[in-house]
C-alpha cells in the first residue's frame, strides 16, 4: 500500500511529507510508508469519537477508510517518543518488515510535529477480550475448535517474536485486548515492538487498562526482570481466560478476593479444574481442555526459569503428548503492588519464592526496564 491511494499527485504528496518531516533523510522516507496528518484525519473523519475502536496504554485506536476504500486501524500514540524523528522512522521501518500470519501488520506511520501515529491493517472481528468476555452482545460464539486454534495461533506469533526474529522482541503486554481476530477468527498479536519507542520512565502498564495487571509476571512487575519468560507467563494467564471466559483482571473469583490464576490453581489442587471451563463453551473434549489449562500452569510457574519456551508450548498444545505434572510447581501472583507464591519453588538446587511485599508498590511506580 502506498500513499497514492488518497488520489493526490506525486508532487503534492512529496511536498506534504517534506513539510512534516523537514531535515529527514529522503532515503529513509522512501523506505517508510509515511502518511500525512491530513490524510489520516480525513480517513478517520477528524479522529471522530464514533470511529474509536480501542484504547490502550500506548494510545487510542480509530477505524479509518482510505480513499480507495481500504479499511485501516489508526493509532494515535499517547506518549512522546524518546527518539528523534529519524530514529523513530527507522524503528517503524524495522517493525513494518516483521511479517507473520499471527501478527498485526504495521502499514505505515505519520510524524507531524509532536504527533506520532501508526497505521495498521484493520482486523475484522475486534479484539479477543470483546468477543470472549461479551459473547452475547457480539453474537459471536467461540466453540472449542476456535478457542484452541486461537491459543495455538498466539503461541506461534510469540514463538516467532521470541525465537525466530532477529533481534528478538519481547512484547511486554500480552493480554486479550492486544489480540485481534480476523474474519476466520485467526488471532493476530498487536502492539509488538512499540515499547522500545518510549522513554524509560514511561510505562504502558496501567490499572486503567482492564486486564493488564492480571497478566503481570511477579519478577517483571516488582523486580524489573524483563525476559521473554514474562511474555510466557502472560500467555499462560491468557489461556486460562480463553478457556474460562472470565477476565484475569477481576480479583473476585471463587467468592473471594482472588485472581483468576490463583482461583484456577486452587481448583487444580482440589481436582476440580474442570469447573473453570466457560459454561458458554458447550460440548468440549475434557482431556484436551484440561491439558491446555495444565500447560497454562507450566507457563505461569513462579520461577521464571521453569517456564517453557513458546516453541515448547506449541509442542505441548498441538501434539498428542502427555504432560508430566510431577514437575509442575506453583504459579506466582502479582496483585495490588504485591507478589506471592503458594509455596517455595525448588529449581536447580535454589529456592525461589515470592512472599507478600512489606512495602506496597503501586502499579504506576513499576518501571519495567
């Protein structure tokens, strides 16, 4: 796709781009699909509230239509990038070249004064959280075949970011609202690579974003230990959400103040894990569903080094193999500025445990670097 879809002459397009990005290397501009602010304003009806389709820690997303009728998702970034325009465009160029069936495609961007805007492919069936947690209003029913395919698709997208892409990308914000579903309900991970664009004191973790706090690996939230295993933890929580049809951010499951993961683990210990399954699911293969939830527990173990790689997760989910529950250890939890684990974890001769913090840390104080 090029800016030519707006029907303007090449001379006018070049003049508009040059005015918005004075002093930028022209070769760099040619590598990046750069839209003018006026083009995106026109596409979104001046960023009208009726076109707003999402809001996250990085900014607000609007549905837009280009002059040729192509639908796009236009994201206005909320924070000031820590990079200059050239560095920003270089990073956008890198992200734009990352292609995978389970990743949302970044089409281009806009740099206009202090404004930074991203243009993505439009994905038809909204975000996973809207479909999963509000099935009655969306009239979309996710049976087991769709839910299992969504789990595996997300795992493949993460495995690509973590293990195949060079340099590797840690997403840092895997959650249901960052998973989009296309017309065939194939999952696409959004917002990958964006964390590198912002200042060290800017975090996209926010209690205002429903669901975010329920996905946080304790070592990431409290210790700033950011590795791909933090994404693996978030993926494990997401699998439990997909199977249960419940939000991970609400801390009232099981009739008590508990996170979804905490409640699920208690059901597992009581041999009642099947009770977690979404009543809206209908008929499902019990053994397979139980296996998926046990894989989720492997992903959320308190000791990060005990969590599997995403390629290993794909193997466990997609192949008919037995899960060795004897080596499974308790998950770690993060809630209200505190981290905890049900028991100490023995790993490689070392004991790792997350006890309740004596000094509460608010989520806005966490600097995940």
